[in-house]
C-alpha cells in the first residue's frame, strides 16, 4: 500500500463479497470492463434497485481487481471456497482503501500481535480520532460519514469471521488460507499478513 494514497470514504462501498465473486467470474470469461458493467446492469446480477447503483458498484469491484493487477486474486475470488474468497476480497479491499489497510494493520493486526482478543467501540473511536488528528481529509469528514465508515469496518470483520456478530467484543483467531497467504506474499505486501493473524 502506497502511503501517499489519499483516504477515501467507504460509506457506500462495502465489503461486497457476492458482487466481487460475480465480477471475478465474468473477468475469467475474458470480458472487458465495459462488457462486464453492461452484463451486470442488463441482467441486474446484483439485484439492486437502480441502474446507477449497479454500475457504480460494478466499477468499484473492477477497480479493486485492477488495482491488485493479478490473475491469482481473480481466480481465488471466482473459484475457491467462500472462506478463501472472502479473505481475498478483504485483502483487495485493504489494497484499494488506505483507510481499511491502516485499520486492519494498526488496529486488528496489532491486536493479534499483542494477543489482545478484545475489540470494542473504543478501538474504532480511537482509530478515527488518531486519523483525524493526522490527516486533513479525514478531519473534514462529517460525524455521519465517520459513523458509517465505522459500521462498514465492523460489518467487514463480522463477514470475515473476526467477530461472531456486530455486538461481539472478542476477536476470533483467523486461519489464513494457504493460497491467499501466497498471493499476499507474491504481491509484495507481506506486512498485510499481520491483519490475518500471521506474524
């Protein structure tokens, strides 16, 4: 992750596991970005209420794959087990959003490193307070935006099995899929492994 990447909010762009899976399979069929957007929209493959929303989210999924620029990630998301594909989607989300990268490494990764299994509202609050103090972009976000970002981060932890549910305050151990681990190492982002409990 390039530390010069600017912070983007994740208020609309959630974890998107099922959407990423659909897009990965269309990429595997050799379709171009434009063809994929067309196919997802024409057939409402995401089952979204508006065409604009479908196009937006399809583009978000494509952006995450394109940023990683590796067929390995596409293949894992398209074909591997749900657990492995979710871990791949989490890495792709981290790789695309500096906010998610820093949260997963400095908060979650640090918890695993220090064997601290607690995770409370305080952890999220202090993460955002620290970011707002350090970065003008994040400092300019409204309370509602920060609140939504916190929700998305927490929901992402639940969807990946880090937390049992949204009220849980105990981090579960994570078993990183071997193929995902190799793909992370191959992408020269070994520091991301700590976010998956690998030291």
